[in-house]
C-alpha cells in the first residue's frame, strides 16, 4: 500500500512476470556503470515496463547461466549495453559477457520453437556509433543507439526506443530525466533520514533500488505513460 | 509549509535551474557555477536548492535562508 501525495492510499501493484512488459537488461555490473544503470532502471519502470536483470535476486546456489536463460525466456524485450566491452588499459581483458548474452538472446529469438519468441525486440546501446561493429560485425544491421556515457542521453535514447515500439503517448526524455533527478532527491532524503550514508546508497542492492523507484512512481502518479 | 524545491540539473546544453513540478527550466546556464550563483536568490525566497551531479545524484543540499 502506498500513500499518495493527495492523501489517498493506493494498492501497490506493478505487473510482474509479464512476458510483454519484461525487459532483459544485459549490462556491466561494476560501480562505474551505476551512474547509467540507475537512470536506465528508472526510465524502464517510468514507461511502464519491468526491468529483469541478473542482480534482481541473489542465490549462491543458482547457476548464473540458468538465471540468465530464465530472464531471457521471460522477456519479450531486451536492452544490451555494449559501451563497456572494450578494454581500456594495457593487460585488461576484453569483456565478453555482454556479447555472449546478446548471442543467447538472439538464439532464443531465432531457434526457440515457441512462436512468441519470434517477435522479441532488442535495443543495443554503445558509447560511440559503429564502435561495437569492429568487434561484433555479425549484428551490424541491428538497431543501435549511442549514449556516449551520458545518463541524460541514455534516458532519451531508451525513451525514444519505447516510442518506436509503439508507445506514442510518452512524455519527453528530458522530462523523464528531470523526474529522475527529483526522484533521486526524495530517495536521498528518505534514506539519509533513515541513517544511510553515501556508501550505503552506492552499494544498495538492485531489488531495493527498483522497489523504491516503483513506490515513488506510484506515489507521484507517474506510472503508465506507455498505456 | 516548505516551499517548492529548486534543482540544478545537468542538461545537454549546460546546467538547468528548475523548480520541482514546473514544466520548464527557469534558465539554463553554461556552467554549473553560474547556475549555483543565480539559484541563491531562490534560497532567499525560502526555497531549498538541490545541486545534482552529472549522474542525477545529490551533490549538495542548500537549505532555504528564510
């Protein structure tokens, strides 16, 4: 139950495990990427979709590959961010998890006998246009958008992808970006009052962060812009 | 009752000063420093000013002066 700003109470309900609304997120999980992952999660939920990400649950006994397969199986959409696959320092390894998971997702679309997977749609994000093609030319005809490492651009590109998918009533990407800043202020204030320090906020588990976004969107009546 | 908060937000063209709930930014400045300086008038009118980092997180929370 969520208390709305006008005093009314609203039953907390966001569609979970809805194939059409689920978006598999294939991205790096390191601290450097948090500045992009957080607005990405916010934009997805804001536009009425469910982010599905390997970090959504932690179970030491669960095989990572089984978890990824399940997330791909349960999602009609996917966002693959290849902006961090390139090694940036001498002796640093090229990062293969993201290209590997694109392969799994495309394989599901192409080979799964269930026809519902034929309509899977993907968005590939990268830092600079045509950058990833030097390493992954097999998918060079795919839809690719560039964010240049900028969170605002990421929000705008993802919002525009939803529009291209048929969500024609969405508000502007810039407004979503502003709302993300407002959201983060409430998040910061609430957590600080409850004793959280900057370090706690930086290391907050993804499910907790997602839950806070969902509640904020309901409380501020920002949901279902994609309806 | 607290007055509307004012935010300094990164935009492609610079740093915007925007009241929460408003439709448009009051102004976009080339530098963050300029935006912070100009937002001081809001503090004198009783608004908290929240300065954001480029990633949207909170860098500074400047309380209203009145």
